[in-house]
C-alpha cells in the first residue's frame, strides 16, 4: 500500500485529539495559578495545548514522520498518542485515554470515508492545521513549527496524482476497517447508525471534477455527438460551487476536519456490543509481534528525548477527565468490553521475563544528553505506561 | 502481506488463480493446492516512497497471463520517441510495465516472455477481448493512473496497435468486448472507445464517486459498474450493424445503502445475476432477477 500515509494519519488524529482536549479543558475549567477568585480562567488550557502542539510539531519528529514508511500498528500508534497527551502537566487515566483514542479514530475514519475526492484528504488535514494554528496564535515560535509542517505537506502531497491519493485513502481505510464504536455526537447528528456504521449520503454536491450522474452522450465514428439520453436513480446530486484551496492560506470549502465539538456538546462513547469481527481481531493481536519492540523503541526514543515542560512550583500536574464525573470514569474502566481493550500488548510484557529485561535495557539506552531533574521520572513514566496498557 | 488483487485466468488448457502482492505475483492451480509459479517484483531501485505492487491481471492470446507492474525510472525513457518535456523527479517516479508470462498447458514451466513498456504511469487494470474482435482491433487493453489506454494484439508477439492518451483522471477499471473498450474512471465517468480507431463513442456520467469495478457479460454485452457512491449500475452495450454506432443503455440501478462498493462481478455469462462487495462489509451480496 502507500508508504506516504503515516504523516496524514498522525496529523489528523492529532488534530482531533486537540479538539477533544480543548473542549474538555474548557468544560472542566481548571483553575490556573493566577486565577482570580470567582473568575473562570481559560489560561491553563493554553500551556497544556502549547506543550502538546509544540511536541507534536517538533522538527526532528516531523522529519522522521515524513520519511516513506509503512503505517505503524494500532498498538504502536496508540502509544505515540499516550506520550503526546502526557507532554504537558496534564494527566489522563486509562479510561479517559481509551475514550480519547476511540473518539479520535472514529472521527478521522468518518472524515476519510466521506471525502468526496481522494485528494480532499489533504483539505481535511489543512482544516486540522488551520484550527491548530488558531490554538497557538499567540505563540509565534510554535506557529512557525506548524507553518513549516504545513509547507512540507504542500510540497510532498500537492504534486501527487489522484491514483496515489486513492492508494493513501485505501491504506487509511484498511487501518480503520471493522471499527464501529458508536459516538454520541455522531448518533445525534444522524451521521452514524445505531449499528456503528456511518451514513453515506446519496445527495448533495458531487466532488469537484465529477459530473452529476444521469447523462449518456453518444458519438459517431467521426467524434460528433449524435444522441443524448438520460437515466435516473435514487440519488439527488448537485454541482459543487467551488474547489477548496490547497495553499497555505485559503478557504478549504470542505467542512470535514473542522472542530465539531463545543462546550455545550459533551462527547460520550457507547461501547458497541461484542461482535465476531472484534473478537477475531483481538485474538490476532495476541500473537507476538516482533516489530512491536522496534517501533516502541523508535518512538520512545524520539518522544522520550524531547524537552517536556516541568510544572512550575513543583506541582505534580492535574488530571483531566474525559467523562462528566470521576464515578463515570471508574465505571467505564470496569465495564469496557474485553475485545475493545487496548491492554493486549501488556499480556506479553508481564508474562515474558526476557521481554521485560529487553524493555528495561532499551529504557537504559534512552539518550539523556544532560542530567535533567525529571529524567528518572520519565523513564519510570514510560514503564508505568507500558505496565498500565 | 496485503494482496491487492486476485483473478481467475481461464486459458483453453487450464485455469490459474493469480494473486498479486507487494512482493510479487503468485500463480496457483485452480483448486489452490499447488503454487505453479511465483515472480518477485523487479523493483530494487524503486524508492520506498512508491506504492509497489502489481496491479492488473488478465489471460490473453490463449496461452499468456499479463500482469501490470510498476517500474522505476532509471534515467532514460524506454520509448523510442522523445520523453516528456520536463523529466520527472527521478527520486519518485515509476512508470507502468506489463509483464507477459507464457503459460504451458500443464506443469510449472512458466516463463516471462515479454515486458511491454508503453505506459508512463502505473498500470491500474488489464482486460482481454471477451467477444469477437473486429479486424484490426486488438485483443488486449491496458490502462493506467493517468487514464491512458493502450491497445495490443497478442498474436505470437505482443504488438502495440494504438494508444488513447489520458487526461489525468485515473482509469480504474477496463473491459473489452467486440472491439468496444469500456473504461471506468476515478471521477465516476464511463467512456466507451472504439478499439480499432481509438475514438470515443460514448460518455456516461455514471457515478458520483470513484468507480472501483467494471465487469462484462460476454453473451449479452451487459456491463456492470460499482463505485464508492454506493451504487451498482447495469448497462447494455450494443453495436448497430448498419451505422456501426455503439450504443449504451441504462438497464438497472441498485443502491447498497451506506456501503462503498469495492467489487462487482456478474455471476453468469449472460449477466442475469451479479455479486457485490463493499468496505467494512463482511458479506458478499448477490442480486438476481425477481
């Protein structure tokens, strides 16, 4: 399949993650250091968002990301976002992290599926980046990082043919195959059915470059049109108004990839009942993956080596809850269906002493250039992370 | 590894199951028990940036199996004529080659007899004549990512008879019947071309999304098209014997609700029944007369 898919997968999932975190941070209204009494302070969400965005668009990480390569496995990718979500003083419990990842993946799956043209995946990506730039509009340094990635995207993807974009799209769809987690906001908006499948409309504007179906034109052997006929179907399509912009700035026209959350629209997930597909997928994942260690090593090295903000005044940070109450979060952790659990990788880690020793060795090798007060904590953090998976 | 394509190749002497993957081409006996032959993709210089796998499979000329393969640009164009005005970036370019395998009536002595290099873009589909080719028309058509179609004659050696230049829109699927080339495109159009002259004879705004599959029923000239817009259409191709005009009529439409159709095939040579597959669909849907 296409070896250029990973940057698009990473950036779009990251964008969805930021939308959700932003909404939850506002809803949870974390009091800041400098919050005055009785005044709602939005400031704490800014350092959290800044830290995560700055980590996500780290130049070295982006360089590695853009190298042609196969997609990471679902497990390895999930670990990247775990690290990313913890790149600030914010902490997430397992249940909240699970919910966050479910929402991110279903949202992007929806966007990929509904893209009118394969090339429109790029417009979806640009929508995410436009919104990210809005989050950090006050930080010129980070803005620069994002713009650099924007330019790299344009340089890498704008010249690709429709066929190559279709391959990228197919690679993404294979990655998302058989995921049918029901998302409350999708169910309410009637874009997802109660069986978890997305609604594919057969009306609305056709993609740019496509004609409204219905016309048959016949030409004679000289190439002159001699006849026209029409056919009708249940579809109800119209011509599109204009094409979205593929430049650094511009009207993308497409709404897919823009922020669908707001403080008034809380997000919940319903765990779909067990299905044969999911069970068989879970079985497949238990088989030892020799590459998993390699992937984890590589990603851990990149993200673990980045300078992560230390909370001022020695605070241990705050915990963000993706559910409305702590009790709900606890309940979700206990009732998560087995086949949707992301714990699968842990079975190997704890049961095989050899593997555990190997992972400890890898952690020992992580590059720590100068002694940093938090480095031991980070190493433990990663191990704890893997234990907790 | 992922296997993007599988096809039955019916030759007069035997039937082979041909599979393509990122590693190469595999051929099996009809019951799948024996691997008859396997060919590794010849793309060591291709940078990983390229989607490397064989696409397009067809049986042709009574004893050949043709498979499309991407090839790396090695600094020179294989065509006799001049290359494109702007030489493409050598780090990211491949073009399309068609591998022609000579299949013995039995046994495993399959040989690569020819490599046809006329496409500048990766091959997407290959189709052999399923009816009777008129004089001068070819019996094999190959299509690529840019929409270019090449027409070939497979007598003894493969000869290029004509080339229909593409307009940039991917031709995702192609069929050939009685000298009529039916081509499905990424923008939802179906076009019919005269195989002998290379002229366009019909243009249908058939689908609202990327056409994934075209199939032809050789006994009746019915054409099946399946696309990402959830629709499957049945068309009827015909040729007026007096005027030599090519006709296409719409016969039937099926909407597979909330499903992007990925595969569609007739189940019988008259085209009375057809089967459909789709993304995230674990079933094969079969449609037949009421």
